[in-house]
C-alpha cells in the first residue's frame, strides 16, 4: 500500500489565489520531508526540505515567502503556494526518507497544479 | 554542483527487446544511486538502489550497474514488455547532502506490442 499520500491530486485555481497541498506519511513518523517540483518533460527539482519543529530549508532560487512550508506534525507537511501565477503551474511531489532504510525515499503520488 | 544526465531522452522499442538506459553524473562523491520509474501524471516508484560500494543490483528483469569512478550507471531491462512503458529517472545522493537527491531528466520509454 501507499506509504505517502498527497492531497489534492490535482487543483485548478485562478491567478492570485493561494493553494495548499498536503503530504502525509502513512506508515511512520517523519521528521523530514522533501518537496519537489516537476515541469513538463523535465526532471524533479528539489524545492525545500521540511523539518518538523523548525523552519524549512529552501533551495537556492526558491522563494520562501511564496512557497510556505509547515511541518505540522510528524506525519504531515503542507506546501502553500501563495498568490499563485500561471508560471507556478507544475507537478508538485513530496517524499519521505525511509525509517528503516534511511538511504531510500518514498514518494507521494504528486499534485498537479494548474493556475489560470 | 552535481549534474545528472540521462541518455537517451526517449526510446521506442518493440516488445521483447533488451535495452539499456544510461545515466551519468559529474561528481563521483556519491553515497548511492537510485533508479525510479514514473508513470504519466504519477509519483515515483523505486526500482533499484545501488550503494556507492556496490557494482550492480538486480531485481527480476532489471539490472543496474554503477561505475562510481567514471560517473556512470546503466539500467538494463531484459525482454521488455508494453507494461514497462514509463519514464525512468536516475537520482544520486551525495555523501554530504543528507537525504537530498539530484535527479536526471529521465528517459521516456515506449515498448510497442
């Protein structure tokens, strides 16, 4: 069964609105979660590392005020795209490091965001 | 900065063929390398993980090799099937990057019946 879930699986919104995406670790607690973005026919690019109990760590070039990350609990991280614009349209995927095997990661099914 | 390149970008083969997907990386100081499968509009499924000390890993019809010193990995798929059609991504984890992964752009595979 799925180890990581994401909600919603897809969302369409108007430009200027904010969208919240949830990532849940279903089988175990996770102090760290990762958020990736994937543009069409491109690879996954790490956006930020979500840390339970502390601030997220953002990759270079990712605006932390635009992409708000909240690691609310040991099983839930949320990514909020604030004041979304069409160029934010992308596939957002989260991942959770393995508990037993920390050298592997479990990926969520992804969320397709389309900003009109 | 680590860069991961995958060749070819796309591949179309008839069912039953054996095929090889290539992955190269610029910084050989990796902790491990992982091959993933991604179906359209879906998340990633881990196929094989090779530790930096290993030369290859096998799972069913899949075999992945790693030459860390030359910065290369290959994914060999034997007796391909239409159900193998997907995008295959390789990703490396650096020795110093914690759990962070750097991905290649993927090879889009189509196996025709």
